[in-house]
């Protein structure tokens, strides 16, 4: 694992040179891609770190999204808005994510999980747009920290009981008494906030709307996946208790997902709409993970990757519109087909990905989740049907309202995108649609 961690630490030395940082992250993402050439369950072991297939996928996603963030945030460099500090914060965030996804110890996982909160907060407060970013940052901080404290107590209790906090040495909990239930809830709640589950999601739209493009991309692309990854690691300990409470999480998630879908249909802020759609996607992931089925696990991981790429690309597009029009409101930034004709294709391609149409990863992931949930309970069919329908509805609403209609009269020019912007969008879209060709590897190795 040090061959991934050491380059990120060394890159901090070159944080003043934008091109070197950008190129180095691209090379690092290529090296991560080349390191999956084995058939072992876990590998790169040492120093309490190691990878299995789930953590490898998440690390690849983290490095890839961070590479795209540096390309997309060219405005920070153009305006000389503390660019060295910006790259340093992003690299520190990447380092904390790499340690989180590769740690084999629950306590190290917890520490690095919380450590990723600090650079995210600095990104929102330092490079955000409106004064409300302070409130958004405080919301995110306190939502996450409040329910993370019980997780620390839970892990310390696990250590006194088991004598070890290593993932593979901890045995599943056998009983179902009151202590087990309290232990289960205190372990799970921190990840539900991070995911975020419906009712714990109020920090997410605020954080997304106030964050710069880098903050939005890393939040949607990777940080929401920390919740799902943490659940995969922790739920192994609570199999019996987890199954007895699956009905609670599935019902809250699916009904909450339908309610948030309806909420998406009345949003006028582009970023807010994309942020709420993230809650809908993550509610399906949570349901799939909580029913303890192979299909649910497989679909959850695939949707996490697909959503990370697709949602990050949509935030990129929203930022491109904001940089030119000066507003994210769908009421002002209408008729973008007339103003940015070439960008209409990318709006269409990423919107198609958001509504889980073929050939995107989201399609396979959602089919797997639907199979897993319907086999668990036939009653979930109704909520899943509504989720699929409204998912297409709010995506079409966003696409049609932004691309069609009369253009804002203050804009008298036609603005094609820069090559850099097309490159970012292409690098979001390509893995989202190409990875479906190797799904036999994903489904066979999980």
C-alpha cells in the first residue's frame, strides 16, 4: 500500500506547481488501474493496511475523481485563489481516503474516516461561493461528528470484548439482547449520516450548494461512498441483529427515496437537484446492503461507483454553466442549447446515466438492487417502481428545463466549452459506460 501512499505525500511538496500535481495524479490513477492483476482475496498487505476487491474499487474511484477535480478547478489557478493551498488540501483529503479504504483495523478506519471531514470542511469554507457556506460547513460537521461518537464507543467496546480490532479476526455477534441492539445502532448510525439516509440527509444539499466544484465532486464522487463502505465492513459483525432490523432501514430508505424524488421535481437550483438525486440513489444502496443478499451487495457497490462518476460529472456541468451565466437557477439558465450547443450532448449523456439507462453502470447496479430487494420482500416492488419512474422524471425535468426554452436576454453570445472541460466530461462518461463490459469480473469477484 505504501506505493500508493508515499507518492501522494511526496506530491504535497510540489503543491505550488499545478501542472505537475495534475499530471502526477493522472499517472497515479493509471498505476492504480494497473495494480489489479491477481486472483487473491486480499493483497498489498503490510503496516495494518491492505486491499480486497471492494477497497480496491473505492481507491481507484478516489484517485480518478481527484485527478478530474484538479482539471475541473482551473478557475482557482486562473484567479490565483490560493492554488498551492487548494492542491495541498485536496492531496491531504486523498491521503485520508486512501488510508480509510485500505485500513484493516477498525480504529485506524475510524480515525481516517473522521480525518477526511477536515479537508472537506476547509474546501467548503475556503473556496465556497456564498456567505451561507459557514452554516453549510457547520451543518456537515455536527451531523457527522454527533453520530460518530457512538461508533468510537462501539469500537472500544469491541476491543475489550474481542481483544482485537482487525477486520478478519473479529467474530460476528451471536446474541440479540438489548446490549446487542444498542451496540448495533451505535455502530451503524455514523455511516447512515455519511451515506446519507433519508432523515439524516439535511446537511447534504446545503454542503453541495455552497461548496466549490471540487467540494461537490469529491462529496458526490467519494465521500458519500464512505458510508456504504463502512456499512459493508461493520455489518459483518452484526448479522443476526442486522437482519432483524432490515425492515426498518429498507422501509425508511425506500419511502424516503420516493419523497425526496418528489422534492427533486420542485427544485430550481441545479446543484440542489443533483444533490437530492444523490440521496435517492444512496437510499437504494442502503436498502441493498441491509438485506444481506449477494445481489444487494453487488448492486450496491456498482451503483456507488456509477453514481460517483455520473453525479460528479453533473456537478461539473452545473459549475460550467455557473461560471458563464453567473447563476445556477433553472429559471435563468434556460435555453442552454442555444447558448452552449456542444455541451448539450454531455448534458444528455450524463442525464441518461443519472436515470440508469443502458449502457451505464447504474443500469446493472439498479437491476441487481431490484432483484435483491424484491427477493427479500415482494412489497418493495411498489416503492422501487416509483423510484425508477420519478428518477427518470426529475432527470428529464432538469435536462429539458435547462436545455430548452428562451435564452436569458442578458446573454448575447454563443459559448462553446474549452477542451479541458470536454476532457473532464469525457473522462467521467467513459468509465461509466465502458465498465459495464467487464461486469462479469465485478460479479464474479465480490
